[in-house]
């Protein structure tokens, strides 16, 4: 199975900050990478698919980039509703796997 | 906007079978461009993909659970289901159903992210 690692595992930030989260895959996954935002008690929400495609309705402050085994999610200006856990997911090969998550909390 | 809703018992005894159903608010379960997933989150841990099913019943399961999992789909009722046999406390989790987009070129399926999720249902395994 393809292993995904995320860094950092957690971070503290303020409203308005620029935040970058990294996801690394244990082998190449082409462009089959998605990012999700997850709050306790809520359903995960798809933010980005295919590395850099913004899901419909997701604010443009979210962006994704990368290739091969190294990918990033950037939030250009953190908003109060963005404090949550972020997961990357690879859909290139079975089993589909998620990263361990990055928790973004309020500084 | 399509909605998904999980249902099933909140408590299952060890060694028994966990059975959950995901009801889909429209008839997109019959569409070839979607795949239907089960994902779970044990307490204090991250997300684990259990498997998916297509409208035609084709399935792919996570090898870590494959020996205990069966998924099925009922397109006439707009729902799909999960059965997990011989459960233990390690199967205690929030279980989510989710829809994903897929395209099917001749070279093989390309899967996109899971864009619609149910709210999740908590299942505890305990005697």
C-alpha cells in the first residue's frame, strides 16, 4: 500500500496567516491526490482533487500543487472556519489511503 | 444537491456482524460515473478507506479488511450497504459513506476525490 505522510502533524496559526501543509507519498501517484477538511462531528469536505483542481464551492484561498511524490495544500489567508484537520488522500492505486492528518488550531 | 445518510445499529457485540446502509437521496447510485465508498475513523485516529462499490456491483476492498467485508448495492432503492463480519473492539469507529467521481477511459478507471459524504454513524463494538 502507498503510505502518505503529512507535515507538520499540527500547527498553530492566526486568522489571516498563510498556511502550507505538505503530503509525501511513498511512491509516485501521478495526479491522483485529494485534500479534505474535517471538523469533529462533521463529514469530511473535499477541497482539492487531482492535485490542484478546486472543488466546486470551495473558496479560492485554498490551492494545491505538487507532482510525483510531493504535494502541498496552501491556505492563502486563514479564516475562522478553516481551523480543522486536513487530510490528503491518494486514489492512484488500491487501497486508497489517507495521510495521518494535520490539525490547524488557533494561536 | 445529493445527500447521503448512514443507518444501522450503534452497538454490535464482539464476533457478530456490523451492518450499515447508506441511503442516497437521488438515483445517482445507478450512474456509471460514480463509485460508492465506506470510510471509517476509529476514536482518536485518522481516516481509513474500507472499500467501494459500483452501480453494477463491482467492488474493491481494502486488503486489511477484505476477508471480513461485503458491500452490496440496491439501485431500485437508491442505497448501498456494508457488512463487516467477526467484529472486535478495534472496529469501533465512526463509519462514513461517501460518493466519488470516476471516469472510465479504455486505459482503466481514473478516480477523483469523494465529494459527497454522509454525516457518519458511530458504531461501538462491546459486549
